[in-house]
C-alpha cells in the first residue's frame, strides 16, 4: 500500500512539474511529459498490476489538463504500459539504452495516435512536433532513468520474491 501511495504522490508532483516548469523548456514548441517518462521507465521492468495502476493514474492526470478527448490518455497509457511490461520482460535489465529508446518511441507513438484521433475530430494539433517530442523524451529519459532505478531499490518500493 505504501508503494502505491508513493507512486501516486510522485505522479502528482510530476504532473505539477509538467504543467508549470516543463513548458518553459520547449523544443520547437513541443515538450515531453515527465509524468509519462517516469511511469514508463518504472513499469518497463515491473509487473502488469502496476502498469495498469500507473496507466490509470497518469492517464487521468494527463486527461485533466487535456481539453479534448477525456479518457484517451488513460486508454493509451494503460495499453502502452502493458506493452512496456511485455517488452521489459524480454529485455535484460542492464540494457539502459534500449529501455530509454523504447520509452522515447512510446511517447512519440502516443503523440502520433493522439494526433490521429484529433485529426479525425478536426481538432488542431501539430504533426511536426513528433520529432522534437521524441528527442526531448530521449534526453529526459537519459536524465531520469538512473533516478528511477535508484528509487526502485528503496526497501518499501522494491518487490521481493515470495516463496
């Protein structure tokens, strides 16, 4: 339970940073989500239950400030995080670059899907933001990855084997 509460609190803090600090550091008017990057790196080597929980929490938080398509971020985050768990089970833990690349591609693919849905409903969105979002996500993932791995070693966060 403490693990869940901690993840929700970190998600809320990163959500606030996504709204207040990150927009000041845009690349061609686009920026990546710290919340999505943290949750993606966390779930890539975790279990399906936390992928579902973090997908719901982060998707809901992202949907709060998205003016259109409430529920789209929840749906996409859950699907993407479950895919990340499957990918993480097939990749060795020490493959840092592959994990970071997968997270960055996941953010770019999520933006592409949101762009396509917005296009269907004639909501304006910038297609050219995909490459800057990917690059921004790649840079932030390199910075955040080691912090998340250290965080996962905290005793009440670490999932122990039970025999």
